[in-house]
C-alpha cells in the first residue's frame, strides 16, 4: 500500500519548519522550494519534499553555507542523482570553511596572548600614569610595548 503524499499550505510548512511564511516565499523566489500548485483559494500548496528541502537548507545553513551555495548544491543534485558532484562540492565548501575557521582561531589566539600580556603589564607597572615615562628605562615590558621608543620613554621623562 503506497503512502499518500502530504500536501501543505505555506502556513503549515512554515509552522512545521519553524520558519516564517515570508522566509518560505523568499526561498521559493530563489528556487529552493517550489509550490506544486495553488488551491481553489489561490493558496500555494507544497509537497512533503519541500519540508525535506527546508530541513536540508537549515542544516546546510548551520554548516555555514550561504543560500547561494545551497542553491548551487540543489541545482547539482537535480543534475547528478548519483550525489557525487554534491559530495565534491560539500567537501570543497567545508574545506574552505575549515581553512577560514583555522585562520580565525589563530587570530583569536594571537589576540588572547596580546591581551594577557597587557593584563600582566598593567598588574606589574607601579604607576599606570607614568607609563610611558620614568619607568620605561627599567621596564620589563619594553620589548612588546606599543609606546616604547617615544620621547618620554627615551628621556625617562613623564609623558
């Protein structure tokens, strides 16, 4: 016995997916979902496949893909039912995201180390308002100081 395909109105699809009607209309405009027809009241009707597509869209968005990239993925899936081109595309996109995330991680680690250095410097400096100034000549932080080399530091004078 074949299971009957469920048909949804746009509001039902929105409720079941957790999206707004406006978002589903936007996705429809992009070609990510397609109404199968309209009912007597001219309301869009969607097949259950659209609910599956929306879940896939949300999944791919959560992985960092843009709607444009997701559209590219759906277009490939329609052309290549084996899934190999989709697999290759996702491997490439995810590899790009890994590289980007690793770069961001390195930048964040660099920033954390810089902030730790500044916290230690601020804890150790006797008089914050004399930095740069008299303390510079004997300062333990001269190597990494943003202000080292300024006239006040070189002369040992107050800024």
